[in-house]
């Protein structure tokens, strides 16, 4: 529509400009809502060749020009179904049609044309077509794919379009590249698919017979063999039993011959072709050459050795007579009944049984035993269940025990023993499996730690405390003495990690010395190490838990054995225990202090060791988890950071603030720990984890400002840490300290388990 003319407007005085604007405005209003104004390119690549296709390209914005028809890129079918594309909806769905075409033959007297049958495959996913001709035996032509899979254009003048599903039906002709195909039939899937599409399917047609093929078939049917022969087809046997071999252990007694001796043989029967191979078992220093085989793989006749046959006596066909002169031009008459043919009987799998004797070219071989595969084969095929082996040799006498020389005194006993086992000494071999199973695996250290005291009359040595570590991976022991103030003892490593022998053993002897094992270490045990007697007075929580979890290896941590000892107490002792427990619990709460419980079992003569009493108390105890001191933990953390010269706290605060997007002052424990690890904060994992837990709120988020302020040793220094406290903290957080203390014991439950329900009633 034209623009309205306003009074005083410059457009009123310029009519040419008015017409121009009127035309532009009309075009503008016609193009309202259009978003594409690009110009299509006129150049493309077809099979790697640049071509100009400007005449086929649309105009501005992809709209067709006047008189131009858009070439469809895909056919109308298949369309998208639901939300999925057509190539996914019709994936692997193919329509199959039976067709034929006639091919003229010009250079042959026997035929003038040839009828060639083929199959047309239509792929629904992308409208591609493939034509395949089945292989015909002895046709003299190369069959297979006639037209490769691709979209086939329609015949001219519609060659800008392609075949689609609407062009196919039964009993109609279709033209591919100037060759006419007659569609005769289709498979059930194609018929059902076309019917669902609404296509009216024509009746099936029959392909005409090929004259030359019919003639060839009549000739083949009229042929009859003049000389029938016996066909032996062993392919099925080979395919079913290839690589299947029966193994028998045999014995050949050759003692009757001069310089003969018993021979052990292994017989292999190949099920693929019924052949037999025999190998001889040659022991070291037997005096015989190691021949590769005793008998090569072949069929063994039953009546061997057979007499030597004359040349031509054993043949595949029997010749009855010769007609005509001998030599060139002679004729032979063959016997169809094979009269006079020489037949030999060979050993089969049915002839080989345990206890049977076979004739191996004149040698009587006794079958004594077979392997498991052979037993299963005879059990499934012949139903044999008795496979009792035949004893053909006297069992060897047991080897005399090898006496080892006594310990030489040089090196360890293992080194001395290895030097006597061969000319070239070898290093002692460790128990690799035990090392892999009991070595450190993450937080599982597999190290039992005990607290020990010296048994001596010296007042100074009585106060010394030792930590004994037993390594389950190689049964070694290491001792460490913590530093104590004002004792006059420096402390440190007392014993290098090594195996410790038990006392009272002879030094120079042939047998290996007995060393301390994990079962010898328990609370209350006495160990003699470096000619000094020690007593184990305590253990860490890991040692108690490990021994209780592996109670079958540690009898003093087995609650079942401990309860059985309590059940064997006399009746008088039982009454005494019940009355003592009742008097120790005036409030009838069912609980008794652990010290009273321990003194009772130690004084009543129950024959329980200290470790068994602790295990009993841990089983029926109320345990309290001690609360760690936050100030002490921060002092230790600052001490570690100060020693490592870590003072990068401003950058650490900026990293925490950067991760805190909402500026809440809190981060999750995982994010806080990740930042600390990224800055390589020199703190142990357990100490860092404990500190983060102390600065966590109810939702589990960490107050990183308070955390950084607590560990900042420059701005907020903690009181100096004493050496004893630092060592104690290191011991505590490395898993060596004693776990939660046992404060009270539920004696009512214990009496119920030991003496039955009557125990509680009497005690009450």
C-alpha cells in the first residue's frame, strides 16, 4: 500500500521519489515475516569434480524461481513416525521382490535369449535399491550384485526424480538403467507392508523357463554312471571330531627279549580319521635315545604283521580281464562286486578298553589307564562306568629324608640352608602370597602393635615403655621406645625390623629355629628379645579388632573358647562370681565397672589370660569414644606447618573464597579437602579430616574462615607443643594408641550366655 502524503513533506514535491518509495514499500510489506534473504551458490562438487549447477538452484532465500520446480531430495515415503526420524524408524527393514529380465544371446547356436532371475531389494530407510542375481551352478556367468545399492533415478524425461515405494508392485515391469525387469513375487514381509500402506497388490506371476537351462537339466537327469564306485565320505567325522584325541597309558613288557626291559607308552587315538600314534615315556638316565615317536600316526591293523602284498594286489578297483593288446589301445573290465579284494581290519575306538591288549605290529601292548576326556567320551558313547586302572609296576619306595647340615654360623639360617641346596647359592625365597595378602592395603596396615614393659628389678627400667610392632606380611618384629622426660633414656629405635627367635633353642642345629609368630603375641604374654624379658601390657584398637575378626587364628581372642572356659568353672566358683557381681551392682542396673570385673576374673582362678579378660570385657562392654581436644589438634597442626615452612594462607583463603560462589563462608568437606590437597598442605590425612570435622556445622559444611584462622601459625600462634605431646599425638593418629576405653561391663548378659537364664535370676 502507498505511504500517506503528509502536508509539508518533501515527498510531495518529488513524484519520482514517491513512486520509488511506493514500490519499495509494496515489496517490503509483501516480504513481511521473511527471515532468509541469502543467495544460493551455483557451484557444487559431484564425485570430486567441480560443476556449475546454477540453473537448478532456487532464488533469494531458497524460494524457487518463476517456472522452476524443486527437485525432491527424498521420496514422499518413508515419512517420520512420531518423534523419531525415518532412517531410525525403518532401520534394517528391506522389501524384497522376485524379478527377471531377458538377455539376448547372439553368438550361440544353442540359445537365442536367456532368462535371468534376480532379486530387487528396496531399503525403506533411504529409498536405496539393490539388484542381486543368485548364483547358478555351472552357468558360466558371473553372478552377484548387478546394481549396487543407491538411489536409482527414473527413466527420462523424469531422470531428476528417483524411484520410491509407490513405483513397486507385483506383476508389473520396472526399468533400471534401460533394462526392463519384470516383478513376479515378493516375500511375506513385503506383501504385508504394502497392504498396510494401502497398495492393492496384483496377483503373482511366474517367470518363464530358460530354454537352455531346461535342456541342460534334462541332459543331467538322463546321465547314469557306467561304473558306480564306493564313496567314502569322512568329512562329517573330521568336522565333528577334529582336535579330539583319546589318550591311553600303556605298558609293553619286553623283558623276554635280549636286553629287554619294561616300556611305558602313551597311545593317542585321533577321532578325526581313526589313526593311532604312540609315544614312549623316557625317564632321565634311562639309557635310551629320545626318539620323537615310538610309532608314527597311522592305522594299526589287528592281524599285524601281515604278509607283504605283491604290486597291484591291493588296489582301489578290481580288474577282471583285459581285452585287446597289452598297452596302448587295451580295454579293462572292472568288477563291480570287488571280488577278491583284500580287506584289512583296523583298530577302532571300540577296541580300546582298560585292561585290554592290542597288537601293535607284533608287540602286545597292555592298556592300563586313560585321561579324563577319554573317560567322559566312553561314558557318553558306550556307557562304560568302570575305569579302574591296571597296576603294572611296583610303587616306588618313599624318598629318604634329606639330612641338612647344621647351621654354620655365617649369615642367617635361611642363607646357610640355601647354600647347601645347590652348587650356586640362591637367596632365600619369601612367602610371596602371604606378603601380597598381608601387606599394607590402603588404611589396612596389617600391623599389630602392643605396649610392652621390661620385667626387671631395676627401678629405672621399670618405667620404660616400648611399642612392639608385628608385621603380618613377613612375621617380623620392630621395637620402638618413645622418649620420656627425666628418665635418662634417649629413646628411639630399640630393635630393627627382623624375625625374633624364641629363647632356649640350640644354635648349631639342622632344623630351622622357631620364631615368634602372631599367635604368640597377646596382652599378658612374655617375650624374650635380645636377652631381655618383656611383658605385653596393652595393644591398639586395630590389633584387638584384627584378632577378634580372625578368632580362628587367635584362640585368646575367640569369645567361644573363653566362654567355654567360664562354663567349666565349679559350682562354688560360679556362686562366688554371681554374688560378687550382685554386690558390685547395688542399683541392679546390670552393669559393673571394668576394673572390678577384671579383678574378679583374675582372683577367682579362672585360668584366663589378660588378653582373654580384655576380649571378654570388650564383648560385653559399654564403650565411650574419647573426644579429641581441638586446641591440642590445632597446636599439632601449626607445629607441622611451621616445621614445613608453610605460610601460603592468603592464597589459600582466596581459593576458598573463589569456590564459595554464594559467599556463605562455608564449603563442603570434599571441596575443602580438595583445595587443601591442591595447595599441598603438609598435614596427615587423618589429622586434616579430623580438623575439618571440628569446623563443620550441622549440614556438614566447613567454616573455612575459622579453619584457616586456627591453623595460621603466623597470625594466631598456639602455645608451644612439648615433644612428649607431639609423639603421643603422632602415635594416637597413626593407629597405635589404645582405642575407646572399656568403662563398664554388662554382666547380666554375660551370666545369661555362660550360665543360662538362671544366672540372672539368682544374681538378682
